[in-house]
C-alpha cells in the first residue's frame, strides 16, 4: 500500500505565552518578574490523509487549525508526537520536501510588496530551478485560469486583497507541488472569484493528483471542495469523516425549500416540521428524514407550488451546533 501523504500520530503543540495586566506599572513589573502561561494549541491529534485527497480542516477561532497546517508544512516543530508528510519529517525542511509542498495563507503574503508579482514568480523559478519552458507554460496556464493577466505586472501594494490572493496562488503552484496547504485561500474575494478559485483548486487536484488540505471560514469552500472534513476544537480531534456523515450525526433533519402562490399560516405548517423561514410565496422547513416522503407531496399540492428542493442542513449550522455541544451549551 502506498505511503500516505500525511501521517500524524498523537501530534501536539504547546506554546509558552507571557501574561500581564494593562498600564505602565504592569509593564514594569513584567520586566522584573514575567508571568508565563502554557497553552496547548494542538493536543494528541492523529490523522492520516492519502495522496490525492481533498480534506477540509475545520474548527472555531483558536481551535488549532493554522497551527496544525504550519506543523504539516514544517514551519512549526511539534512539541510531541510523530509526523510525516510524503514520507519525510517536515521540521527538517529537506529540499525535496520543500519542492513537494506549497502553502497559501490568506492573511500572510509571500509576494514582494513594492514589486510586480511577476518578479516574485521569476524569483521562484530560480529558487525551484524550474526550466524556462516549463515555467512559462505553467505561468501562462495559471494566469489564464485565474484571469490575472492584467494583475501580475502591477506592484503588489496596488492590488486588492482578492487580486493579491490570485497572485499568491500562482506563486504557490509554479513548481507543481504534490501537497497544497490552503489557509483561507478565498479571503477577500467576491462571490464569482470564489467560485472560480474553487473550480481551479478542484481541477488542479484532479489533473495533478495533488493532495489538498484546506481551512476556511467560508463553509461554501469546504462543502464545494472537500468530501472529507476533519474537525478540531480546543486542539483536539472532534470528527473525521465525510460531510454527509457529520450532517446526519449533528443535524439529521432535511431542509425543504418550496415556492408557491400561497403559503399556509405558520400554525398549519407546524405539523410538517420546524419553520425556518416563511413569507407569502416562499417556505423553508426542517423535517425529520422519516417525514420527508409524507411532507413533499403535501407541499407539491400547494397552489402554484414550484421550485421544491430537499437538502441537508447548511454546513454552517452543523458546525455551529457541533461547537455549541462541545462547549456544553444548550442547542
């Protein structure tokens, strides 16, 4: 059996952080006697990802997602546990390993601020020793796919966040990495560009056989790209499996959307299920799976009934309920 792209066993990362109160006096006292606190950002995380998979890494702010990605990329050293990516130890930062991975972070930049992006691309060509013909072919393809021809010659500081992210993605893929770590890759992009980038990532994965590990606060990114999700909270693994399995476990009800000429009053609709949205011409219901076969014909019988759709609960709601449960909140 082929070696997995990512193999982590009881991976942990612990930070020591300084704490002090506000004000000048507290600052002076901190110089004399520093108060430190130990924080477990990732704790006993075991994870296996096969080559060619697209995996979403999800969790609330501070869950340990970016810390995990940085350990996978070799930017942070684990405090405990074992980790291999493509059969190599990331923290050693071996040249073969670095040529095989790429990391794109929406809130960080690798492009030179005052230079055009194309200058950084040329620098990457030299660093990764890419043949001139291969470099030009890849650059032309990436620029076309991301519709960035009018951007790469401008100073990076003049680009919008979404435009810069296009160029960041081009820079990351010029050397054809086998593993792609993406941390908020659609940050700052409008809806149409988000759709284009998702399609681009899917195409790159399918054509190159590359492994993709993605974190995003846009659940549409994850739902559209990642058949499998890994959920961490408080640095610990909470779920690892298919999105559908997570939805059925946390929010098993089906969501039904229907438009009609006349929607019954809310009191009448209560026998169908939970009313999520309702106006004179549109209705959204949450219905138990065993009631769908009964409810759908009745909704189709409404005057002027049309556009009936049955879906799983939105991933945003599933994740919110999962985190509420993990924090002991009532849901």
